[in-house]
C-alpha cells in the first residue's frame, strides 16, 4: 500500500504552521460573534435571547456538517475542503459587516457554519497523513493551541475596534489572505511529498484488527470511546459558556464594569487556557497517556475553583475571574485528551478525519446547549445558578471517566480489538 507525506522536517514545520494559522483564523472568526455579544447587548441592538439564538443556530448547523466533513475528508482532498471553508467564511463575514439586521446575521452565520464543514477535519487529516510519522504526534498536540490563540485574537479584536461590526471585516481580510497563502504554500509542499510504501506488517496488523470486529464503529462502542466523547461534549459545553458569557456575567453582576473592560478581563481566561494545554502535554508524557484517566484528573481538579465561582456577585470580581481562569486552564488541559489524542487512536484504521469530524460535531452540539441552556438559566434564575450547573456537569464528567478508564486502558494496550 502506498501513501504520500513530507519527509523533510522543515517542510513538515511549514505545513504545520500553515495548518495552525488556518485553524487559528477560522476559530477566531467563528468566535467573533461571541466576542461581540457584550457590546451588541449593551448597545441595545439585540437582546440576550436573540444573540443566544444566533449562536445556537450556528452550532446546531455546524455539528452535523462536521460529521459529514469528517467522512468526506477521508475520501476526498482535504485541501479542497479547507479552501471551500476559507472562501465561504469570508463571504459570510462580509455580509455581516455590510448588514447588521438580526435576520441577515442569522442567515449569514448559519451559512458560515455549513461552509466550514471540512476545515477542521481537513486540517487534522493533513496533519495525521501528510507529515512525516515522526512529527505527527507533536503536530496533533501543537494544533490544540490554535483554539486558545483564535479565541484570544477574537477578544483582542473586539476590544480595540471602534465598532463591533469591524470584527467581521477583520475576519474577511484574514480569511482571504490565508486562502491565498494556502494555495501557494500547500501547492509547493505537495510537489515535495514522496510516495512511500507502507510496511506489509502494518497492513497485516490493520487487517487483523478489522477481522476482530464487524466495523470500526463497533470498536468505538466496545472500547468506551463514546463515553469519553460525551465527556468531551460536556467539556466543550462549559468551555464555550465560560468564554462567551463571562463579559456579560461580570458586567451584570458588578456595577461600574463596561462591556469593553469586561471583555479585556476575559482575555485572562484564554491565557489560562493556553497554560492548560501545556500542562496536558506534561501529563501525557509523565503521568498517563490514558485519555479517560487524564480527563478524570483534570475535571476533578476543576471542581474547587468552579465551586468558589458559584458565589459570583458576592465575592470580589477579581476572585471570580481568577477561579474561572483556573477552571479554563484545567478544562483545556483535558481538551487534547477528549479530542485530538482521542481521534489519533484511529489513525491506523484510516479514519482520523471521520473520528475528528464526529468529535468536533459533538463539541458543536455542546456549544448549542451552552448557547441555549445557560442563557435561559441566567434569564430565568441568576448567574449563580449558571455556575452551579457547571459544577454539577463536571461532577458527572468525573463519574463517566471513572466508569470507562479500565476499558479504554485495555484498548490502548491492545486487549480489545
């Protein structure tokens, strides 16, 4: 069996940087609306329910299209799918910049969700298939930082632009620039890829694995993959909620905080998120590579700071912000274990794109729930009730990880085939 990938380490590095920049930019653009939410609400342009509905609609459409994109990435050119996503996203952001009515933004944002169907699965497929195998694990870990960087860029942009609509104009410029860079740089690198024959014993191992199960999907049930994926769903749900509602929550819970100041403060969340991903690399190398065990450790450690944050509005806002920042650090420490590391377990089955599409789809469903459920709780009860609900979900995640740890360990060690 033949495959093509880059062998030179510098070529691999360039391709990784291109993939990192691409997903950072795309994640930044799809977080632009969340970054602008506080300003939109404070200016009276939309209500919290309306901005919540737009955000929910985006993720509701994004989720199934990610699963579709995952399947397509394993069959067609990931480069083509990424390119389509970049151009389509630029168009949707341009529409929002030129027209800020509720209906137009809703339609444009839904279109953006659909057209990005192959961006992340495509990027992940390229990293796991077209880099030298020696660098693939490092690339999969490194790409995890793209999310934090993208969120940070969206918040920084929202803090410094004169009007929130310029968030989207900035996105258009970046997306088009990346599309051009992708065409030229990837085109050059593709010509430098070498065709390599996969060792026969690797093929035999893969075929042997397939003979023990009716399909790869049956294997995901036998190993407990879906339980870890559900933990990832809940993790993304809280992660998205903390990032998107913190500016509004601080502004409404403490007098004297402006929307722009609250947004700047929430950048601290992203800084701690990045630290969490660094910690995940240390945990994987020195403590455990078991995705279920590592997720349990991070979620358990998260219980204390979230418990303190339940007193939002009663404690000093800096204490609440620090606790939420620590929570984000620990939540993002679990991110690679419930996403990229988890999907990488299925590279040898040739389904890394599919599995990542499924995981990203579940994460998107979590974002939908975050946009609807927590805004509803805030409107109907209080911000304190919102944080208490986060605490309850984290406790559930710890229990789920404990249930699946031994089964997933058996899969890693090759006892479940």
